[in-house]
């Protein structure tokens, strides 16, 4: 039975990753269009009507008129839904773009190892997917006599493993730039490696700050420790206990995911497409999927470290029934979606930094601030 539970968890987590990445992809296109006063993706399916559908269907020309009328009436609700999805850009983003990428020609530059060229997108995506195995997605609950925790693998140092997997993803980016056999790809890979290494220092110090506050490396325990109120007024969330660490970690997280204004590794105006310039088809789609999966993973970590995870402020559920876990999961996903949308809004709001500004912010700005935050937090923990 434990194997069945594990397989179900794997299935749910995989679909959750793909669902969150798809949602971020849709908002990236449609949300950015609304922010820039553009229409955005709205062509595929937006103008389908029952009459147009039936009239263009050759078989309908052989049917009697009364049967054609019934067919139009039956198809009307379904095609109305298709039109709504088309106007919202969902069909364009989640169906048409995927099909186009799957059937596009996959080419490998001359003089490059085909194996290395294929390995790079896998190395960029697999560590991110693997990190989701350590993330608890709901409170523990009882079902059929079994105690189930929606977490594929529970490790005492789970949060360290998650951030380690985020660091390993840089190898895929570096390999992609090198195997592209292109100066723009190589420059993008070098930028990405320098950027991720530089900002990981501030990220690590901010993480240690939160570990000092909670006294554990287990994400599940961190969420449970955020129950109750702080001073009888505010929720006992990490963002209220250490707001400076939240600001630093949020900025560092956007830099680690290589999102604007930190998208120097793929600066279109300078490097064409950066480290994945020489990629097309499904390989390019894998890089795209990994980037948005990183946004979702980072939002999950932020929600658990600073916003109480599945906890609802001023309200506590008693018991460990399955419906309590379901409500907690929905609360967590709501926080994750809000944080993911916030990153995309910032991405379409701020201009790209110069490379010297990027490095100065990491080494001369965020690193000293995170060190001061760690020292103050350590002193406060020792004193109180």
C-alpha cells in the first residue's frame, strides 16, 4: 500500500509542477499584454461559432438541415467555452505553442556532441523537478488507517537539499552555453554561472537566518512553527519575524531564476537568446519549462518560510481529516500563485540592470545586508 501511496504522490506532484509552470507561462504572455496595454494571445479558438464550425465540416453538407440544426444547438455550449479560452489566450499558450514546439525541427550545431547538446536541457530541468520531492504540499492527514504526508521524501535537512538542487541547475546552463558552439551562447552561460554563484552567498546567509529562528531544517516543521500570533496581533509568520531576510531572499530568488531585471544571461538585445540560442523544438521548451518551474518552486519555498505555508491567519483547523489537508493545500497554492504572479509583474515592470549593477547589488548590497541580518538574528536568539 505504501508503494501505491508513493506512486499517487509522484503523479500529483508531477502534475502540480506542470500545472504551475503552465499557469506562469499563460500569465507571462497574457498578463504582460494587459500591463503593456496590448491585446495579447487571443487568436486560436476566439472566433469559433457553431455555424462556422458546422459549415466548414464537409460531412455536415451531407446531413439533413434538421440534423445540422440539432448539431449546432448541441455544440453551442462547448464552442462557447472554446471561445472564452481563446480570448483568454489559454489555447494559444497551453496548446498551440506546445504543439508547435513539439513538431519544430531539432537541430544540433556543427562540430558539437549530440549527447552533450541533449544533456544540457535535461540537467537544467531535472534538479528543479527533483527539489519538489522534498516540499510538503499539505498538512499530514489520516485516510484508510494510513497516516499520509504529502511529501515524497522527508529529510531532516530538506531545505538544504532544495537549495542545493537549485545550485546544481547552473551546470545545465553552463553546458548549454558551451555545447552551443556560439559566442553568444558561451557569454550567456558565463554570465549565468557568475550571477548564480554571486547571489547564492546572500541566499545562503538569509536561509541560515531563518534556520536560526525556527531551529530546524525541516520545511514541514517550519510551517507548523508559524501557528499562532506574534505579540497577540500579527500572524507568527517569518515575514513579520524577519522582514529583512524576506526582502533579501526574494530579490536573490529572482536573480537565481534569471528573471528580469536579472535576465542578463539571456539578454535579447545583446546575446540573441543567451545560453539557449542554439536550441529549438522540445529542447528549447525544456529550458522554458524549467525556468517557470523554478519560479513555482521559489514561490513554494517563500510561502513556507515567510507566509505560514498552509496556515490561515487567526484560524486553526483541528484534527487531521483529509478535507483539512485539502483546504490547507488550496491555501498554500493560493499563496504560491500570488507570489508567482508578483515575480512576473516585477519582470514586466523594471528594466534590465547593467552587468556591473547586477554584480554590485549582489556583492556590495545584498551580501552585507544579509550578514548584518544574520548577526542581529543570532544575537537575538542567544539573548531571548
